[in-house]
C-alpha cells in the first residue's frame, strides 16, 4: 500500500451526536418532528419563513450549548500534527471541529452560526435569532436567512472538495449515513483516484459497501483510536 500523505475526512451528524446534537435519521432525530420538505428547502422558506427561521434558531441555540467531544479533539490533534495535506469536509453546521482546535475545516452545507443577506449577498457570523427578521447590519434590508445549504441548493466549495479527493491517499468517513448527495458519492470519487477508504460509524451505513474497511462504534471511542494509530505510524517513520 502506498504511504499515506494526503487525507480527506468527511464528517456527518454522528460525530456530534455525543455532544448532544441530534442526528437527522435517528428515531429521536431532527427529522422526527419535521419533514425535510417543511424546513430544509428554499420552497419551505418561501412558504413559511417563520417555521424555518424558528427551526434554525433552535439548532443555533443547541450548537452554542454543545461542547466538542473526544472525536472532535482527536481530529484536531491529527490536523495539527499531520505533515501532509489534510481536509475535514463536514456536512455539519455546528462549529465543534473549530472549537476543538481544527483549522483545515470546510463546511460544505454551511454554518448554523452564520447568516446570509439575500439582498446584499453578505455573509456574517450570527449567534442570535433570525425569527424576528432583523435588518441586515450591512445593507439594513430585512432579508437575512441562515447560511445553510438546503436540499436542491448547491453545496459550498465543491471545486476544492473535488480537487482534494483527486489527491487523496486516504478517505475517511465519520458519522454519516451516506444518504445525501453529492457528499455520499465522495467515497466513490476518492476510490476512483486510488485512495484507501475507511468508514468510522456507529452502524453500517448506506455507503458501507464502498469502503475497504468499516469500524463500528461510537465516534468518541473509535476516532481517537484511529488517530492514535495514524500518529503512531508517523512517529515510527
Ligand atoms: C444538490 C444542511 C444540486 C441543512 C443538509 C435523488 C437521488 C440522489 C440525489 C438526490 C435525489 N433527489 C434529490 C437529490 C439531491 C439531494 C439529496 O441527496 N437528497 C437525498 C435525500 C436523496 N441533495 C441535495 O439537494 C444537495 N444539493 O444536490 O444540489 C447539485 C449538486 C451538485 C452539483 C450540481 C447541483 C444539497 C443537500 C444538502 C442538504 N442540507 N444539511 C441542515 O443541517 O439543516 S443535509 C443533512 O443530511 C446533512 O448535512 C447531511 O448531508 C445529510 C445526512 O445527514 P448525516 O450527517 O449523515 O446524518 P444522519 O442522521 O443521516 O446519519 C448519522 C449517522 O451517524 C448514522 O449513520 C448513525 O449511525 C451515525 N451515528 C449516530 N451516532 C453516532 C454515529 N456514528 C458514530 N458515533 C455516534 N455516536
């Protein structure tokens, strides 16, 4: 097997589950109380902005109350010590990777702690609520929405992601069901370019068949174990 230099890590809601943030498809998950079509599409926002804004206000409050868990901390250690290329592509809208100290993070579905003004196209940090339709601090229009990629919208920075997948020697998927595209297709793209593929997840996912290896267990246990193996391998080089 070729030495591993460049790593792409895809994370999903499962990595933040032990920080108390609900996943999407669990029995008690986010979609339990809401249909996707009612809260995570541009059509839903046009039809019922108050419902959608309230849904993301609730998510934003949850993010602010959550703390990174050992899986986020382990990835931050790997990011800090890995000499090759490393990119954490997260589907999550929380900032727990960053709060754990990770730097090379890309939020492909946007960020819960950011707002986007659809009048002047500014994006800005936002920790308050949006349900009361506050004016944009820059252009003063009442046109702020969560800076989130909804279903039917183009994920962010796809060119950077595809470029990283082309160069990857190792693709690791952590805490995701492999249910949503284009993220769910990244493992195939990485493998077509010769990468090894490892899945770290609580249970088998829809994409498990694409991975050379799947390790099952809670992220707070199996991610630190994997990171320790990678760093041990560095030390023994
Ligand atoms: C797009 C932000 C066009 C919002 C999200 C038919 C076929 C194929 C595709 C489509 C189709 N019809 C429509 C589409 C496209 C659609 C799609 O894929 N739909 C699905 C439903 C079929 N995709 C889109 O619309 C995307 N945009 O396609 O644009 C385009 C694209 C490319 C080029 C040109 C044009 C945009 C999708 C983005 C939607 N926004 N999030 C918000 O957060 O509110 S999606 C959201 O759900 C997440 O971000 C994530 O991406 C997705 C899946 O969630 P997961 O993170 O995987 O969480 P889940 O609960 O599902 O799973 C958790 C996993 O963790 C489980 O496996 C569980 O076992 C595990 N776990 C739990 N606890 C732990 C754990 N693991 C470890 N430890 C634990 N403790």
